[in-house]
């Protein structure tokens, strides 16, 4: 490849890159990941409560 071709390719690639748009994409991705983690955490808490209730029932039956 020639140097001119490389410089032209780099120039066109950087001119189409919009940092603000990319930042907005990253923020949206982060928000989606936070929402998924929050939902996962809620599901884990519900599961922990159910396991605790089941454990209490078993302990009561053994007494």
C-alpha cells in the first residue's frame, strides 16, 4: 500500500468517527447493562428469600 492510500483511509475513517455519538452509544450500553444487573440482583434476592423460607420449613419439620 502506498502512503497516500494509508493517509486517505485514515483521514476518511477519522472524519466519519463522531466522538459524541460514540459516547452516547457507550452511555446507552452502560445503562442497559446496569438495568440487566439490577434485574439479576432482584432475582437473586428473591431466590435467597425462597431458599431461606425452605430452610426454615425443613428446620421446623426436623424439630
